[in-house]
């Protein structure tokens, strides 16, 4: 995810076809696939590609949460790292980090309630 005007913007690294190939090969070896995804198109591709877990999941839509439940995809939310050494609240970085944590809290609560 990149930042544009302080907002997270999805910039997927892999195509859906590449993710499916990775998942198919990995599952063929009896292993599971974890995907590092904050939200947006990259997270959707991970779900559509059959990844077994989503690491982070900062911005989850209701539809993505429903898809995760239907597929049995795990959410490995990364909450504790956001509560560490933050920049001051009145700085651009501090506002960014607090917004990110707030967005993540909202997604995590929705996912937890849906499970």
C-alpha cells in the first residue's frame, strides 16, 4: 500500500493469475498461503486467489469479511505494533498513524463480530 494525500492506496504486487498459481503450487505441497495485504484490490486478489490467511487487513469491506468467512480464510490482524512509539499527535505522521490504527480497529471489530 502506498500513501496518497495521507490515505492508503492499494498497489497490488501480483496479478490474480499469479496468486492462483502460487496458491495451487503451495497447496499441492500440503502447505498454506499467507498474504500480506492491507486492503483494496490487493486484498481482494488474495481472497479471490485462495490465500489461506490475510496478514494485517487494515481496511476490510463487509463483502471481503463475508468472503473470508465463506472460504475459511483467517485474519491475522496486527494490532499491537500500532500502539508503540508513535510520533506526536499533532504531526502529519502522528495523525496518519492514529487514523491507520482507527481504521484497523473498525475492520477488526467488524470481522470479529461477523465470525
